[in-house]
């Protein structure tokens, strides 16, 4: 499998963590979202992913899948263990709900292209863009924190799953943009426990072949 | 079941359509997102849904589920027929990918609270907010159109599913805000075919008990 990825994309980070948790080997094909206006807009990449976003997962037969959560659902289908979601319907819905709170209510509003459009349309400078991102992360984390279990290593149990992947990858952005995480002890606990696992360590932005670490 | 809903919320509209397609009876409990600054921010509703968003689905035992796509996944689990997603893993991933393109790349960026924040922070007036919404819908629809099948009644087959629900409900917003849909014939075809079904007709905003139709 080939993962079209960008080191700092938290959507790509999610899929890297899921692939690693399941022990599925993959090659990383970096897509530089910043260089020359963004290689995700290059005609060659648009053929792979018409949404001009990362990640994309190319299977061995050339089939390309897009959207990080759809890709992770696929991985759970073709390799059910370890499962990313619990099997009980209510527990599954709760875990998926938290994952979606991150993936739908926080991440898209803070996407790179939204920040770029804010700058172009409303003249938002770097500070205004940071304030924008911090605002939506704080709103989102405030809504997620009360939904989490308090006496487990991860969001709902002692095994990491989809909610933990979405939370931990979002924490990377939260740290990058300076969100005060003190009001979110359960989220912090999940991040700490995920980042103690090799599957997550190997998926972190800094460990990627295209990382630019200053 | 009780669905906490707002007539114009396309996320609530999705769940209404899914419940109707599956023939699951439910009571609608309107949450007025506009009145008095928004009833979704009322302490009584925050107890139900700490994200202060609709929809929420309250089950008969009082359990509350949030996030429209997590709720629809739950409905598919407890009442598998008619299925909202195909069973083949690749077909499932593609349908889920299109559903997520709407639910993650378009809808959250155009959420009511984002528009309100644009107004407060960047002084966006009604025209600027409409331009913002139209922009993200056009970007999203352009990325979805090439992924759809052209010789079927719905997105990928002659049976409506999750992708069709997400597309058709988003079309309601597109029509409301004046998106030129001519470049998206496959999306238009899906909308037309969905809106010919009673399950969708009964779920439309105008048919809701809290609809304000002028």
C-alpha cells in the first residue's frame, strides 16, 4: 500500500497510526502541502484525489481510497484485529461520536485551505489564524472531555481505538498552536498513553520522511 | 426514539432521512438554533449534548447518541436493512468517502456557528457569509462529482444510501444559498431521485413541525 501523506497533516497522521496499530506495512509518498502553492493541487495528484487533500491510500491493485475515516473504516473491514471500534452498538456509536467530534467539528474548520481562505478573503494575519484555530480546538475539546471515561488508559477502555487516534493527532495541532490543555485532563491522559506506544511514535509528524524539523 | 432536531439543520435532515428509509419511528423534539441566541446553548440541552449541536438521538432507555454519521452508523447496526452502505469493502469505502467529503469537507466549515464567528471576528456581513458558504460547497461538489457513478439513480447504485443522504441534504443548503448546480449533473440527479422518495420528502426541512415557511 502507498499512503499519500504530509508529515504535519493530522488526517494523514490518523491513518499512519491506524496502519501501524494494525501492523499493516505501507510506503509513504509525501505530498508537500506548502511548496509551490501546494503539491496537492498538482494535476498528477488531482487524478489520484480530486478533493486535493491528503491522505489517499493506494491499494496494491491501484485502487485509491480517500478520506481518513473512510480509510480507517476500510482497514477495520479488511483487518478486523485489533479493532478500532468496540463491537457493542452503543459503545461503538459513542466512540465514533467522539472521533467525529474531532474529525468533523474541529479539524475541517482548521484545515490549511480554510486558513488560507481566511487570509485572502478577510485579511486574517498569522495571529488571527492562530486565534481561529485555537478557538475551534477549545470549543471542540470542551465538548469532548465530558464524554470520555475517566478511569481508563484510553477514551473508553484500556485499548486504543479510533477516538484515541483522532484525539491524539488533534493534540499535535493543539500543541503546535498553543492551546491551553490544562482544562482537558482526560484528553491529556489519552495523548500521553497513545504517545507511549510504538505505533503512535512511528506515526508522529517528526518521524516522517518529509518532516522538516528545525 | 426522540430526535433533537432543527428543521434547517442538514445534519438533522440526514438522520431524519436515514430513520425514514429504515422505517424507524421517532418523535421530533425541536431545538431552535436561532431563537434567543440558540436553544442549543441552553443548560438543559447541554446536558443532552455537550457539543451544543443538533442532532441528538435519545433512545428508549434514555441513552443519548450524538453526531449524525455516528447515529446513522448505529442505525445500520441495529437495523441492517435497508443498508446505508454496501457490504463490499471497496464499495463501502468509496461510499463512505463521498459521504465524508460532504460531512467533513463542506458542512462543518459552513456550520451556523462558524458563520456567526466570522461575523464577530472578521465583521463578515450577510453577503460575505453567503460567499463563504457558496465557496466551500462549490469546492466540495467539484471534488465529489467525478467520484460518482453516471448511469445509476443514486451515487453508486439504484438504491439510496449514506452518500445520497449526505449529498441530498447538502443540496438543500446549496439551493438555499444560491450555488450554481449546473456543473454537477450527477449530484443533481441524485437529489432529484432522492426527493422523489417518501422517506426523503418526509425528512425535508419544510415538512418539519418547527419549520418556519414564509
